[in-house]
């Protein structure tokens, strides 16, 4: 059991992180209609909760539409989210699309389903956003997701890249935001327990064994236990990048370095 004081402290910490992310990256503006994507997991529940609290502020006025894409996975408890939305009084849409059958049919045995599932889900969400006139699409990726993605790309993709906190889709029709980018997964996990969100476990990608993301997650967890502060330092480094001290010729004109203004000290 958690005390009201513990819940209040945790909520305040997470709200501050969301406000800071919104301010730093220009995520939420007056007049926005934000489509908040709900999967039924701890991250999306927390995101919706924090954005609804943000709505109460006099400093920014925006609307929320909670959207769940029912992908027709066997055994999916389709009653849970509508009942929850009704309880908290948020406008919502439940959209049924059988992407599960497509993923199962198209994914070779032994291969991970994440990539195809993600593409299908993303395409459907973009269509829904256009249909309801959303100005922003909010996804529930948090700080640890960004760090894990950077290491996945570093180890297996040959590039230093993570997830953008805010970006325009390739067709330039939608703006996608990630309000939880400053929130730690452990804080979100604890907050979801405090708030008793009706979590819906994923029985598709979440049930697969041997995913590289799980390996990276364990590596970071081990580092965090053995070297306190290391993960925080990594996240700080992601916000403190010096292109002139890397090797990407597209980001820094090394050939014309004589005519460039020195922006960072020599190392």
C-alpha cells in the first residue's frame, strides 16, 4: 500500500518531467487536439493521466482524444479500456483492425514480430489522427526506451540514433510527440501501481523471447546496479552532442574546418 503523500510526491515528479519535456521541445501548444495512443500498458496509462492533469493548468489549453487500436489479438480483454475511459471521463475512440492475423501470417517462424506490427499500427494510427483532426499524436515512450534504442542502433544498426521527442511524419501530415522522454521507467512502473491502472499485458511482441531489446535492457539494469549514476550520465550525454568530435562528415565540414567557428573546446 502507498500513502497519499507518496503518491503525491511521485505524481509531482512525473508531472514536472512532462512539463519540462513539453517546454524544451515545444510539444504542446494552445489549441492543440492531442490524440493520446493507449495500448493498455503502464506507459500509455501514465501518459494519459499526466496529460489530463496538465489540461487543468491555466497556462495551456488543449483537447485530448484517447485512442486505442484493438488489433484483435486472441484473448484481448476489449472491455477494459472503454470502461476505464468512461470512468475518467475522457473523449475516446476504439478502432478495431485485425493486424494480428497479418503479423502472424507474414512473420517467418523464429523472427520477431515487432517491426511489422509497429508499421501496421503506426499506419492505422496516422489514419485515425487525420480522421479526427488531431494536431499532435502522443506516444508513451519514456527515457529508458530512448536509451535502449540508442544502444540497439549502436550495436546492431551501425548508427548513433535514438527516438525523437518530437517529429513530423515522412508525409508531413502529422506531428508526433513523446511527452514521457524525461520520465524514468521505474517511476512510471511505481506510479502505475499507485494509481491501480487496469494493465492489459501484451501477448504478441511482449511474449517473444530473445529480443535484442531485452538484452539491452538487462545490460543497462546491470550497469545501473553496479555503477550508480551511469544510466543518468548516458542520458545526459544524449543531450550534449558535439558533431565536430565525431566522424559524420554530413554533420560537420571537416574539409573546411579552417573557416568554421570553433563552437566547442578542444578535447
